[in-house]
C-alpha cells in the first residue's frame, strides 16, 4: 500500500507502483465537495518532485514540466467521486487482479497513472501539464476544470489533451453534444365528469410522442468515426387531480448530437422537429470534434494500437475542445461500472495505460 | 341571525327563517373531521322538536317522523366542508341577496332547508327521515352516510331520497359511475447518450394517448335523459433522470360511464380499450339509474316544475341507489362554485328549495 497516515494528513508514494497508488487513492475519501484531504495529499506529493512546477487552485492541483519541448500535452483527471454506496474503502482481489471500490474506475485508476507518470518522468519528450481537479461529478457550475479554464487559461494551453476517464483502455475521440428542451401542451381544465367542457393537455401530447417514436437518428461519419445521435423523452408529467381534465403536459426531451453540428444547429433542429409546440431550452453543451489530425494526437493513437471509437457521452473532453485543445478519453476501466455499487477495475488496464502513455511521452 | 353562542356550545334556531339558519350554519366551523360542534348543535336543536325521533351515530345525526304514512322519503345533506380558504366565517350581502362563505353552496344552504323543514313540518304527508352526516369531502372510507348504511341500514330504508347537493335548485337524476385505471408501458433503461441500447417507455405511451385522443364518447338516453360519458388521462408520469432512457410510463385514466352500464361492463370496456397494455384498476364506483318511475319521485319532479337533468358527477345519490332507494340531487346553489374561495349562494334558491319541498311534503 502506498498510503501512509502520518497523523497530519495522508501521504502518497507516487513512485513505487501504479497499482498500489491506485489502491491508496481509492482509500482516501473524496466525495464531491469533500476533496480537500485528497487534494492536499496530491499537492504535497507532487511538490516533492523537483522537476515539476506545482500550482494549487481551490482543490484543483496542476503540475507541469517546462523543458522547452516543441509540443505540450495535458493529462487530466478528476479527484472526486459520487457518494459512498457501501463501497468505501476499497478492496483488492489480488488473485483476480481486480481493485474494487468507490472511484476505482471513475477515476482513481486514471489518476494513479497521471500521478505515477508525473513523478517518474523527469524528462518527457513532450512537455506535460498534469491536472487533477475537483467537483466533476456534480453540477457544472462547480467543475474544477471549468474554474481553472476561467482563472488560468494558460495552464490548460496545449497541443493535445488526454482525459483519463474510463474507456476500457481504448481511445474514444470526440464527444457528442447534449441539449434538453421542455415541450409543452396546453389545454383547459374541467371536471372529468364534464370533460367535454375542457381540453385535455395530456391527450394533446400524443403527437409529440408520435414524432419521437418515429424519429430516425443521423449517424454521420467524422474523421472515420461513426456517431449515433439520439432524441429521447427523458421525463413526462401532467395532471392536476384524479377528477380533473389537465391543462398542461410537459415532455422533457434530451437530444444527443454528433460534433459536426453546432449548438445553434442542434437547437434549430429540435425546434423544427417540435414545430407547433411550445419548446423551452433548459440545457445545452457543445460536442467536440475528434481532432485527430494533429501530430501529438496521431502519435498517441498509434501508441495505443491505432483503434479509435467515437465517444457518445458528454465529458470534459468537450471543454478542452472549446479551448481549442483537441482531446480524447483514454483511461483504465469499464465506464459502464462507473457510479455502481460494485465499481471495480482490472488492474492490468491501469498498467496498460501507464505503459502506453510512458512510451508515447518517451518517443 | 339564528346562531347564539350560549357559552356551552352553539345553539341553532331551526324555526325562524331558513336563510338566517343557513347563515348560522356557515358560521359554525365544520371542516371534515372537525364536525363535532356542528353535529352537537344540530342534535340539540332537533331534540327540541317533539315530533321527531333523533338518533346520533358519531357525528351523523338522523331525525325521523313516524306517522305511519304509506311512503317514506329521505332528505340528506352532509355537514362537513372542505378546508378554510380565506372564506370563513361567512358574509351576507343583504342587498344582493347573496350569502358568501365556506360551505354556503356545498352544502349548508341545503342543510338549512332540511333542518327548517324538519322543525316546522310536524305532520308531512310522507314520513321523512332527515339525515345530516359527516366526512363527505374526504376519502370514501370516512363517509358518514357509508358508515350509517353499514351500521343502521334500516334508518336509510325509503321509497325515494333527495340529496341536497347544490344543483341550481333543479333536479339532477341518476349519476354516472367512475373508474380509474393505471395504464403502463415498460421499456429498458439506457444512458441517453447510447439510447439505442434501451427502449423508451415514454415513446411507447404514444399509442395509449392516440387511442384516448380518438375516443368517441357514448351518449345513451336513459329515462329521457342523455348521459355523456368520458375517458380522460388525468395524470401521466415517467422518467428516471435527465440522461436516462426511461423504463416505465404510467398514464392514469378516469372513465365516467353512464348508469346503464354496470361496473363490470365499464371495467371490461376500459380493459378492451387498452388491449395490449398493462392495466391496473385503482378506483371503481357504480353509477345510479335515474329511478324516476316511482310515485314519490314522479310527484317530486312535478313539484319542482318537471325539468330534470342528468347528473354527471358522482355523488352519494349512487349510495342510495345501491341500497335500492331511487335518489336525486336537488339543492340550492351553483355546483361550479363548490370548493372555491368565492363560494356563495343566492339565498332565493334556498327559499325556492324550501318552498318546493314543503309543497311536496304537504301534497
């Protein structure tokens, strides 16, 4: 174990073994808004590395090499986890090679890779900015990477970024955008015993659901990757009382759109799709193009074996994209296990990611 | 005013003036489950009438003549009101002849008619059972008339009953039945970014709403009265989170059916209507046939002027019907004002009802 409780905080050994480091990170409680102890330990350990410049902003910690290389890349991971769900602290099944516990897959396995590389690569062939940030698992407004982009945009300037969200140690490029609207029907209340005096807003929503049921998704191919859009009712509500014809029905719809469409284009598509209905935009985040044409990106993809999949879920990759930094997801563990009580990671994937990134940063 | 606070409870003067009595009743607080003070006052006042036998059950008070007449009729009203809504105590606009306040229309105007007739008609031409009951405005299980029918069915035995719910002083005969079902669709959850891996239960509800929107109501004519059925979604709900394809959608549907259909027939109709969907019955109450063929009913309708309208809303009329007692709604006030903050009754309608019933019980 790489964790030692010194009595004045947790001390992390970044250099010994990447899997031991992942175990240590899992055992430091860091549910969103409670990342301070872990951020302190990370900062303290990184300050012990003479080849790094370390900057602290809130509970976000940045460490950088400054070797004057021709390219700079970012390796980023969030420190926080979703709430404990009977899975803290972690448990290491040595025989199976599986690390169980909160954050094991999302994303302390990835954080361990970042920190181990930071500590053990004094002279990478590309300058590297290592970013460990807070509050990714909660509302957008708290996101540590967002705050860093606002306060210190220079710290995120780079030619390429790797966000170490779990991706089964495969490269997921780009990111679909997401948008939510509330589509409303109006009616007129009446006692249900005299329903013909009113107008039923729930019945009026039938056409909205008909359009959704008939929706055919676009599947554009971008940089060789096929994206698959989606348009789904994620919530429906309406009704006043058991004996009242309802005067309003609201269908909340989530649109996931491929990164060849701007947010404006996606909004226009949805408004046109629901033409004739009151449509209120409640959430909107852009997608990110794969951006695989830059040298650092190409060489990274080659180092991982050349396979790239499109990313469907929205991640902070798109935040880098908005800053003009092409980014990919690449990290150990199955993303479908994230936020589950039985969250776990195959430690071989942690070692694979560490090996691949080390090779890429040594080339 | 017919109300005197004696310091040991409220004393009601039943004989002086029916409108004064209505004003007094409105000013005794009797929100459902808080009817005791009013039931006490009613019991005490009725016990002062030597020609009546008085029975008390909980907060329900029954008074009867026992003159050996060939027919017996029931006049019934509930004592409780919905909660106070800035409209207690009442206010009498003498110039306009309008009594404002909680319970003025639902249904202390009708109660005043019952109590005034009870006190001032020592020898009606039909034996009369006067019933003032509690807890009509709350869940069915509390209904005082229901409890009386269970504990003392003989007290409700009669040839005809008049329920003095507001009906604009017109006769409303029969009563539609009411039934509720929950119609469910099932799907499969998935992250909305990979929606094709799931199955959207809200989209699947489109066909349920299509059927409802296309529903054509029956309008059967019974005893010369046209009933108008209804089938309405009164609530819809579905959704897990803003980024999850939902696996369930529930549409709550209220069916109002004409009294020529039994509850079994109505249920079969609804199940057939939603064939192919999971359909759970949650509420079922029978209708009541108009029952205008009995002599007491015919003469009552003649006394009111001969006009009869069908009753659409479900009322305790159907409870009498289930006991084999034909019943009608007939009472002062506009039912559309019931349960409103600006509840009010034209006092001329109170006088009209009192006059009509007196003539009928004197014929």
